C-alpha cells in the first residue's frame, strides 16, 4: 500500500493554553466540570460526546462514541440499550474507559473505572425527558442486532408509534443508564512541540485523590 503524505504531514502545534498544578481543583470532578463548562461556552460541537471503550467477552477492545448525560460524585452517566454490544460487554466486564476531545480548546480528558447500572427510576426520568421520537426509536431498535434491511427498522418504528399513540411511551426493560465510577481522571492540555501538559488524578485507598504530572 502506498504511503499517504496527506496524513503523514498533517500537524497542529498546540499553543492555546498552559496547565499548571496550581490551576487544578483538589476534586477531579469539580475540575472536569469546569473544563466541560469551558467546552460548552466556547461552542465545541457535541461537548458531552466521548469515546467509550469496553472489553468484549473475547477480551478484545471495543470503542464507540456516546453522550454524557450527567455526572456527580457517584460517576459519569450515559444511557443505552442493555442488550447492545456495549451492554453485553459491560455485563461480562463491568469496567470502562472514556476520552473526551475538545479540539478548539486543545484539551483532552480521559476517565476510567468500574461501571454499574443506573437505578431504574433515574433511567425512567431521563427516558421521558427525551424527545418522543427518540423514545419511540429506543422501543423500535434492537440495537446492535443484524437487520435484513432498513424497512425492517422503519416497520418496527411504525408499530411502536401506533402502539403508543395518545399515551406515554413505556421505557423498554432492556434500556437504561450506566455510571462509570471514577477511579482515574487525566487532563491533557496541548502545548508546542508535543510537550503537552498532563496531570492525572488517581483514587487512593482512603478515598482521597493523588494528583501527579505525567510526561507527554
């Protein structure tokens, strides 16, 4: 295969900001919240999108982009079909890692930790806050399953629409939230010459956080 100079020669020298230890909050979730706020304020597209990595039952890495739908001291929350690929992965190995990338700010955040299901009443509250069309889509879609054609999906959507006409859409039993319990959070600020600023928070046995600078 021929070399690809159009990618080989792509470079950005990051020079927007710096990150000092003194800039960091003692609590990684407070610091994450501040950076997420910055990403929203500056107009990053889909600032709550992050690449979620899980492990398949065969031990292989599996990555896709999902949307953060809230966080607190219990962890970072997202929602999906429990019978999707990610759901089956997490049933087998309830651990995950995620990466947020905000190119305008030249920042990256990496998180990792154990994963638990969100309580059903909390999932119900979020489900019914979604647009009705999204609720019906969740009912109609057997997420990650093989479909013979697009018409099969559209037929399922029509069936769901008729089933819940003039009444509230029932949240499927197979749908709900997950929470990544934070054990490690890394902040990355782009700097010139690839000498980036990196700091990592790691949870220690007494529940406090250790904060260290990493080499870029």
